[in-house]
């Protein structure tokens, strides 16, 4: 059994994710998201979907990007 790096639980159904050469072990997707998903630069929400990226900065939506001065993105065309 492996231990979740967020909660420390030992779980027989734990899984590994490799990201940027590092191995991470979790017991659920919730822990994986809280540890690895990028955060919106404006509101801090974890970005689970595609999100928006402007010059290396991640945003959850065009509204948040605009709040930080980014004008080249939009949620819908």
C-alpha cells in the first residue's frame, strides 16, 4: 500500500502521477487536484479544466484574466 502525500492515508487503491519528473502518490482525485492543479492568478481557484494561459500566467476564465489586465482572451468567440 502507498500513502497519500496530502492526507497521509495508506490506501490499497492509491495511484501515482508523474509531473515534471517528480512522482506523486494520492488516494483520491481530490487530493491530486489540491496538490497539482494550477491556481488562477486572480481568484486562486484550482483550475481543473483547460483554463486560460496568457504569457505563462494561468486564469480560470476570461473575466479573471481581464481583472489582471489581460485583454487578449475571451471565454467565447
